[in-house]
């Protein structure tokens, strides 16, 4: 039984505690956890189910069908923590509705918010966030996809890759170079509907934990002026502001995976015979379990502190979000690895939860800022604070 004592921490309100209880009951009733063969169809179904359950309302502000006036990071993190513990693909479906609509929530016009956010909250539109390119992943500022002004709108050429929900999304929030200045200051954001002429989303990418992922190609793709999202030339800052909200929640997903691994490993250790006793009676096993508990608790503290700082203190939390993402994703990897070890041969057998967790966790240390990038953010903040 997953440890739920963290819900008593002062970072939460009673509304968060109710949310955690209600979502727990919903997950038990609605998420089978079984992967079908068609991951696209499974994701579409999950988005619809999450919409019907009302959970996607946490991805948008109240004025557009959401729950909170503005995005509440503690709720987003609690939801990801819980969904990931039950079923990784459900967490993915939820997370992408948030990430793929976040830039519209933060910077969209009223017309754009009206057109997209209620449909995202209802699970009627599937969202995606297209930033990474074949030649620029971590180094976002050097992106090459261009959006040139023409005929009162824009013409887009280039490619984006590793785009989650690529191939099934109803729209993409796309970042492209509009050329106001070199580097980070010459990028703008756009909303691209899936049926736009010149958009090719047919090249799919298969990864170790299956979910919809594609390379997008833009060949003279025409966009109307109204597709521009926020101010021209501010796309880099908008992308970073969106990632700032969701980075903490990547840590929360890792935490959910780690909690599940700890639960699975504990149950196994208590029931697997070793010599005259059980695996759990062995001091080496107990040392492993203690380290796993420590990793889970420290991750939870860092994640919910980062979320609370932003929600309640209204502070920019780049340093704390980076600490939370770095620690939670790295340590979840270690927790899951220990769980696999405790399962022995069964741990690497297809269909056993710890085996799929082992595959699920890996990408979280790479996307939305690799662990090394988080270290750069943390060290820069530390040095600046020290010098001040
Ligand atoms: C499953 C999955 C889903 C994804 N979904 C999306 C999505 O929806 N939208 C989107 O836009 N992108 C998405 N991505 C792309 C992801 O954001 C990039 O993979 C990531 O930013 C790293 O870029 P890269 O793969 O080009 O690696 P590179 O930028 O080439 O980096 C390779 C490695 O170099 C090291 N490194 C990088 N920068 C530094 C640094 N400053 N200092 C020290 N070392 C460094 C790190 O170890 C890093 O892993 C997804 C990726 C995966 C794997």
C-alpha cells in the first residue's frame, strides 16, 4: 500500500487531499494498467477518459473550463504522481494535455484560449508541444525551423522531432524562428492545427516505453497571422515559462513510478522465501528498502516544495523545480533498479510491473531538460545567489 502520509504535509490544502483521494479511487476503477497493441488508440481513449473524469480540467484555468484560477502546480504534481503510480501511459496522456496547452494558457489571446482550452479540458482535442529539432534539442536557442512572413501570414519550413503525441495530436504548439534577432530572441510560437497543408506527421519514432511520438516536417506550410501565439520574438521565453510550470511535474511522474516500484518490491520481499525466512528479513534487503524509502521521501519533499513555492509564495521557482526534477528522475531510476534486483529473474520478465517501470523511467532524465541541464540551472542560481 503506497505511503500517503505526505498528504499531511503543510504544502497542501484540504482540496489537494480530497483530489488525491478521489483520483486514487478513480484510477482503481478506470485504469487497468494493461497495454494494448495500439498505443495511439490507447492514448486517445485515455485522453477521453481523463476528460470525462474531469481530471484534465486541472490543465487549464477556471475561466476556460478549469478548476483553479491559474495553473496549480501542486494539483498537477499530485495528479501525475498518482497516475504514474497506476499507469504510465495515463500520466503521459494527462501531462501532454497540460504541456501542449500551457503556452496558450500563459500567452494566448482570448480567441485562442476559447478555441483550444475548453476542448483540451474536455479531452476533445489532443495537444502537443513542438520544440525539439533534429539538430537542436537541449540547445533550443539554435533552432532552425523558420516561419517567414508572407501574404499576411507565415510560411513554415523545417522539422521537429521527438514530439510526443506526434501523429495523434489535434494541434501543435510550434516554436519557429521568425528572425527578429539571432538566437533566443528570434523565435516565435504558433498554433498549428493537424490538417494544415504542408505538415507531415507520418514519420513515427519507436521508443523503449511505447507512446505516440513523431518527427514533424514542414514544407512551405502556410499559417494565418492569427496562428501567432503571444508576442513575436518571445517564443523562447514562452517555451521556458511553460516548461517552468511542468518541470516540477516531470519529477512528480518519476516519483509515482518510484512509489510503485517500492510497493511492488516490498510486497515481493514480504512474500518471497529466502532460506528459513523471507527476503524482507534479510539485512541487505532492508538496507535496499531503506534507501528506496529515503529516495521517495526526498523526491516528494523537493517536488511539493517547488510546487508550493510557485503556487503559494508566487515565486519563480526555476532553481527548486530543477532540483526536484533532477533528484526525482535520477533517484527513481535507482529505486526502480533496486526493485528489479529484488525481483530477481522475474524483474526482467515482460509484463511484470517493475520491468515496464524500468523502461518507463529512462526518458524522464532526458526530456524537458536533461539532468545535466538541470545541474547547469542549479549551479548558476547558486553562484548568482552567492555573488549577490
Ligand atoms: C520520450 C521523449 C519524449 C519527448 N517529447 C518531446 C515533446 O513532446 N516535445 C519536444 O519538443 N521535445 C520532446 N522530446 C525531446 C527532448 O526534449 C530532447 O530529447 C531533449 O531536450 C534532449 O535533446 P537531444 O535529444 O537533442 O539531446 P542533446 O541536446 O544532443 O543532448 C544529449 C546529451 O548531452 C548532454 N547535455 C546536453 N546539454 C548539456 C549541457 N548544457 N551541459 C552538459 N551536458 C549536456 C546530456 O547528457 C544530454 O542528454 C522528447 C524526448 C523523448 C526521449
